[in-house]
């Protein structure tokens, strides 16, 4: 069976540009979420812009984007936990609560007659609320994790919905590579879950690497 820790360490060492991103906008968003006494309109607008930067509100006009941002801030302000301790049951519980709040303001598509999928949007918004705990799901990360799971023969413990299955396998991989992502060269990652997020994002892209010189 391939040594996942060795593979991850090699990818990080050989692609330093991938793991040297600027997290200032993410940190500012977390601060805005936690600052419950700040101006509400400003917090909502900052959340709207942060979601736009992650390309998860593209289908909707500004009015709906603001409503979605408002629902996320409402969820954040009534949180009972500051941290989830990477407890998968708590993560899924909070995910489902936030997803339902977002879906309340998402309009039905005139094309499909259904509301759009908001799993990726919800996971990104939830990460802002619990930045030590939440795996971020997007198409790149999901695709990469599915390949890794087949190579390493990993699978969710039971048949699960999309995000629950993703979280289950994600934490199996995360637990395996903890020693690698705790290394000093990755100290700029205040929230270590983002190292695996970035790795999966890199591995899952629709492209080949450029030829090496």
C-alpha cells in the first residue's frame, strides 16, 4: 500500500508555491464573524464578498447573496460551540443546521424547478465558524479524495449522504498525515485542516503540470 505520509510530504516539498497562499482574507472573515457587536450590514456585506471570492454564490443576484450572507451570520451568532473538537457527529449536525438556514432564502430555479445544491457553499461558510474543524468540500477536493480513497482502500463506515461521506474519509486521511502537516514549514497555516484542503484542491484540478525544465 502506498505510504500516504511520504507522498504528502513530497508533494508539499516539491510545490512550495501551492502551500504559500495568503490567508489574510480568511482571517479577516473569521474575525468579522466572531465580532457580534460590529455593524450588522458591514458583516453581511463582508461575508457576501468572501463567498463571492470563493465562487459559491455565482448563480444568484446581489439580493439573494445578501440574504444568504445574512443567514450565515445569524447562524454564527447563535452558535452554542466555539470549537467542535473535530467531532464528526457535531460537524454534520452543525452543517445540516446551517444548510437548512441557507436553503430558506435560496430561490427555486426556473429551469429545474428545484433549489440549487448548496453543499460546497455550506461547508465553506461553516469553516468560517469553526476553522479548526471543518473540511471544505468542493469539486476538486471531492475528486482528489475519491481517488485517494480508492488507492488506499478507504471508505465511509456506512452508506452516508454526500458531505457526511466526504467528512468521514477526509478525517481518515487527515489522521494519517497529521505528523507531516505539523512540520515547522507549514506554521503559517494557523488552522491545520487547511493544509489538507489545499492539498486536495491542488491534486483535484482539471489540468496537467507544466513540463519540468
